[in-house]
């Protein structure tokens, strides 16, 4: 039986050297961290500035752990940025069909 990937120090190492699977695993872990903080995002007593700092320190760091070892491709960049944008839209209370440009976000 051959092994096509394994986890080492929290990062998924693939036999072919690809990083796409590691990125998807990182997004899953960051999504879990984001969802655990749902009471913070919904709170009216916590300022937007504080919420954004919490997002940066507790969610974005989970997402970007080990990113220095990833191959930088358009697909990986777009995937991670889409996750960050979805999180920021949720924190800011921007719901579909309302839209905002990526630059404004």
C-alpha cells in the first residue's frame, strides 16, 4: 500500500510536492476557528476594529500557517483570498445580494 500524502507538523505533505491539498486543509482549519468565534462576530458590544484584529490574529494566522512553503499559484491565491473575503463580508454584515468590490473590502 502506497502513501500519497501525510501530515507533518500540521501541514499536509504530498508525494508529488503539490500544495493544493494543504491549502484546502488550512482553509478547513481556519473555517473551524472562524465558526468558533461566531458569538464574537455577532456581538454588538465589540467594535469592528476589535473584531478585525481578532480575525487577523485568530483566523488568518491559522489559514496562513506554513504558507511560506506553498507554491504560489493563481489558484491558491484566489482560493485563500476568496475565503478571507467571505469571512470579512460576514463580519461586516454584507449579505447576498448586496455586493462590495474586493478593493473596498
